[in-house]
């Protein structure tokens, strides 16, 4: 049990564990002490000098990012001395800063802009010409605008301490100092360098991918979970015009800290893809498909199910990109129809890419977000490491065939030819689905609410960031309605209700609710957690 | 007359053999009583050695004036990890040239001091961080260290006592900031010479993360004499609070500039007029910087009332620093002088702390503008205000060193600035 220390910050008493810094303690009483060089995920050089606060009894202002609290300390973050210091430091920053906010990618989410707006001088006093460094390509996804840099060295420290691949350094000294790469390749070949753009408090390091794409204030931020591997990094989807413009990590110390890998960060093109199934399609007697309203399509499907009757084997293929709710709804439907085989396929890479300075975070071998969920919900892995093959039985199955999300890209047009009933639920049309009697449009994870179960057995929620195309609906809703009508009960109306039902059916999820999961996620019963072998 | 200039009032203890090249040789040094203090120290308990230095009241000669014995006593008593003694020979303060001379003429005195110091703090390794530009000095020092090893004064089993102390001479690569104690440590470790935040202090976490003590060359050079003759002996010179002798590096517009070893508390005006033979060409004294370029400058009036010890300098609004007395006569352009100093600091700022990195370069530019006749009176207010933001707001005191000459010169020599500003206005009007 850590010892607690009580101190006063701006007149408010606060108790924090011994060893806490003043900056963190101030955060607890809702006081944000402006800072640049301090980042909770890295060492603190205490060099930006913006976080200096007045500590009663101290001969001079103290850097709150490295000064730890002591009993009965009296700290002022808003005194004349503290504010005067910040004003002074901010003016120093603007001596050489180009103030090119109108063309700066960071504008609108820039700490320098915010701090100067809040506390800076209205008019700068510097009349001298500004120092000019110009622009440099750092390799990878990063462009460097030297003139905007505030020399906080977060980027250098990220590469040294967190990625532990020293690619950046400060060269020269005094106000000639500038961040630079060692060799021509710069950041090329590193796997986590996108994070240095995130930690840069100003627009000195910008993403080439995002450059000039959108202004910060035009972006909607939606909390989500990265779908690019089984780590389940907490992310934010930044959208505009119903398109994902970029992905940023969202803080979660249990999963990804403040970071995410470059692969996940840039793997969003498929979510923005334009050609989608937009209507429920029903195959007529002449094998021609006809778009229908949901009600009509579902009625026809239910009639078909009744015609087939019981006792016919069911085989289901699902994608581990589907949420727990979608997979759970599929499992329930299969169960209601009399049970059958349920499989999934997933791509894997040879090696994990571990973030050395935050070793619980890695780009996992398994490149799908919910394989753990699929396993827990009764799906079996088939196929190879490229998510191909393994469906020979299913392709020629003569019973009921349900495909959820798997694009069947390796399958021929004969797939499901012999099936009595072939239901294909997907976001994209597939040649292998040409025999499907029913093709239902699905939303992607970015268009629906839901949850994934990550490699550590942590269930994490994501929220819809984009509008679904046409009549696309989440899998849990479509399958939930089908199951409900077959059972003559009410269908779940929300993902939370769907999850609630799933938690009642599946032991691993027992007792969990959306509220428990919250923003940070919740870990399933440990014994049920699968490990990646 | 010997060694460029000497004076009868000098008390030459550490500078006794300045000007005698024979003294560099270890044999001569031993003949003249050298390394006896080391032999004596090794027979004592380390605490006893520290105690003797405490009694002497010796204060750090690098500029801060912290009592050396007390500094040594901060080191852990029972070493669980390696201890290091660092000797700061990165003498780079403009106007200072005492450490260079101490090593150049008497390298063994320093080596002996280092060995005694290392013994006192239970260090088995001494690093002498020597300014890289001192080519000759580095050669002399390297040779002397080699000789000390050969004669058994350094290395393993020193003088058969079983004590091991190694000495490494490290050459700096040309940065003023590496003379700052933690900057020196960063540099020694192979990193950029950037000062570190204190706490933790070097005695807890120093070079290579180990307990370390860092002393100036002049401090360590005095140690063998204190050990040999006792702490009380050293107190016969100087004042109660600033005991002993000190090398004064006098430069500027005096007849006989040079290094003079004098008791602390010596009157500044006497140093200028008697010891150094007065101002050049009979000119008038205008300003003095008594402690190296990073302390405030004082006018002739204050100079007349200034006693050269740590307290006396504070009384007239400046600091003793490393006692590098820069004397300026009435022909000096104070603005230009200050601008040149600020240019130096702007160039040497390591660039970590914002007030120093941006402030020093900005100050230099404003001063340059004033000097070139483009200044305004508002510039002086700006200078005063912005330099105020540079005092006590940074990791090390380099930024304070920019503020000191700027603020003190505007306060005491405002007329010099105004003259330049008025001339520029008249020129503009015409």
C-alpha cells in the first residue's frame, strides 16, 4: 500500500501516493499545468520549462513534471510567478516559431496555439528576423517542419526509450539545435514511428498520409478498437465526409499505453472502400437476384427455413473481424437451427513486433481483432496463415450454409452450389457468393457498435464512426431478428442488449455488461483466456 | 620578475612553481616534497582526510564556492557501488586561465590532489575532464599521469597501501556547457553535453549513475598543501568565511595582466592599481567583471569598495565566480562588450531549456541591433524584462549568465546604451 501525501494545489487539498509529481497531482484537482517535454510514457528531461510552478518555500520555481510531492507542500500553478513564467516561456517559443498556423496540419489541436491563446502575450515583442530550418523528409510516414519545432525532444525520446531504435537525435546546440536523423533511411523500416507525430505537441512532425487532408476542427473523433491485429489497441477514428481520415491511439495503460503500430495506423483504406452491398439481395427461381426491403427478404428467408425443416446439417463460416455480438448471434442462430460446424479463418504473420519500451504491446501474429472471441464463442480455426483454404467440406455442403463476413476470396464460383440454403452476410460482394440464396449487407466495425475480445481476453467496445451504406445492418441485428422470429421472442434492439444475451448464454462472458466494459474494457475470466502459441 | 608577472604581495602556494618547466618532471616534484601529502593521507581514515579539508574551510574554486569538505562528506560512507571523482579541467569561462596554468606548470600537484580527493570519497577512479583546446596542457597532463603510474603513485596498490585509484584524462570536444558539472557528466558518458536536472545530486546519482563528486582543478590543487600543513594553517590567509588563497586571472586594460595568487578578501582596487600596475596608458577605470563573464559587471565606484572574497563581491552586487577579473577602461564600448559576451553564451547554450535557447539568441540579436544604431529605448525595457525570465528558470545557470551582464550593464551603464540609441535617432532624423 503506497503512502499517501497531502498537499495544497491552488488552495485545493489533494492526497496522492508518495512519488507522484506535482504535475500529475495537479491533474487530479483539475488543473492542467501546460507542458511540452513531459509525456507520461517517457522520461522527463524538464527542459521545456513551461511547467514551472511556485512552491512555497522553494527559492525558485520548480518544474512540476519532475518535482515530487511532499507533505503539506503548498503549490500555486496560477500565481503571478507561475503565470508570468509561462508567459515568458511562450514568448520565447514565438521568437522563432513561424506562426504558419493557416497552413499547418496541427492547427486546431496544437499545444502551442492553445497555450499562447490562453496565456500568451497579445503582441510579440520580437522584431528580429526568424531562424529558418526548412522542411525535411524523415522517412517512413513523417515529414519534419524544423521551424515549428519547440525542441521538446519527445520524438527523440520515443525512438530511444520506447521503440528503442535510435533513429533521431538533436544536432547542433543553442537555438541552432534541430532534430535530425542519423542516416539517409531516417525512420524507414521502423514499426512504431507514427507515434512521434502523435507526441509532437506542435506541427513539427506531421504524417505524410494525413498531410493537407483535413483541418483538425472538421474531424469527428470516435472511440474504437484497432481491427488490424489481436492486440486490440484502443484507438480513435478521425472522420470527415463519412471517411476515415486517420487513426490515432487512445490511451489505455492496460493495452496499448499511448501508442499504436504503423501497420494498424495506416490500415484503414479497406474501411473507406466505396463498392459495397447496399441492399438485401434475394435469389429468385431464375437465379437472378433481386434487391428487397429487409422485411420482405427476412420473410422469404424464414419461409425457406420452414420449408427445409429440421435435421439438416448447418455449416457456418465467420470472420474474426466480426464483433462478439455478431459472432454470438450467429452461434445462437446455428444453435436454434439444430447446431452444426462453425469455423473461422484468420491471417497470421511469422513474428510479433514488440514495442520494446512497452513490452505488453505488440503487433500480434494474428492479424484479426476477434479471434479470441471467435474461439470463445465456439468457432474453430481452419485454413492457412493467409486465411485461405480449409473450406472444402463447406464448399460442397448440401445443407444450410451461412457465411458471415468472410469474403471467400480464395473460393470458386461453385462455392455453396449444393447447399439447400446459402445465406451470405457480407460488406462486399464476392464471386464465391454467386450461389447464395440470400445476400445480406453487413456494416463494418466502423459503422456499428460492438465489442472485440483481444489476445489477453479483454473485451473492449467500439462505437460507430461512419454511416452505413444503404441498408447495411450489423450482423447481430440481422441474425438476432432471425433467431427471435424463429423463437417467437423479441429481438435485441441494441448491441448492449445483444451482448447481454450473449453473456447469459456463454460462460466466458458471464456477468459482463456494456457498462462494466466501459471505455477501458474488461478482462474475461482468466482461465478462459487463450494464449497465442 | 619571473612568470609573466609576479608581485611581492602574492602568497604563492599553488602557483609557487609557475614559470619553472623543471617542476613538471616527476623527479623534481618529488625532490621538492611532492607526493608526501598523498603518503600521509593514505595512512589516515578517509573521513579524517575530509575532516582536515573541512577545517581548512576550502571552498570550491570553480565559481560556486561550495565548501569542499562538506561536498565530500555527502558521498555514501560505505560504498556499495563504484564512486567517482571528477576533476573539472574544462576551464572555458571567458577571462579564466588559472586551471590551464595549474596543469601546465604543476601537473603533479593536481594529480596528487586528485588521488587524495579520491581516497577521501572512496573512489577508485578519477576522471580529469580537460578542455580539448588545451593541446599542450593535455600532453603535459597525460605525461604526468603516466609518470605517476610508473612511480607507483597511481593505479593498483598505491605506495604499498593496497589502495587502488586509477586516473583517466578525458579531452573535451569544445563546449562551454561541459564545464557545468552535470553537463560534464553527460559528456563523459558519451552523450551530448547537456546539464541534468538536480535532484538527484551527483553524490547520489552522478557519472554513469554512480555517486560522484566533482571538483575544480584549483580546489584539488590546494588539497595536498592542506593535508601537509593542516587545515588551520590554510586559514591564516583569507577571511573567516572565505579562507585561503585564490588565483586571480586578471585580463583587460591593466599594465600587467596575469595570474596572481592572493589571499581571499584582497581589495579589488589594490589588485588593479598595485599588483597589476594600474590601468594601461594611465586611462580611467570604467568597469570590472570580477568573476568571469557570467557575473554582473560593476562600475569603478563599486570596484573601489570591493573586497575579493565570496561575500565581499555579493555586497557590491556581483559574484567572485572563478575570480577572473576583467578590467575595462573608459575607452571600452560597454554595449559591444556585453553583446560579445551574450553572443558567446548564445553560441554555447546547449539548447535544452527554452528560456536559454531562445532567450540568449534573442538577446544577442537585440544587442546587435542596438550596437548597429537601430535600437530604441523600448528595447532596453524588453531586454530587462526578458532577461528577468531567464534567471532561475532553467536547469543550469548558463541562462542566468546571459542575464547578468545585460541587466548589470543596463543598470549601471544605461547612458552608454542611450548614447547609441540617440545617435541612431538623430541619424534617422537627418
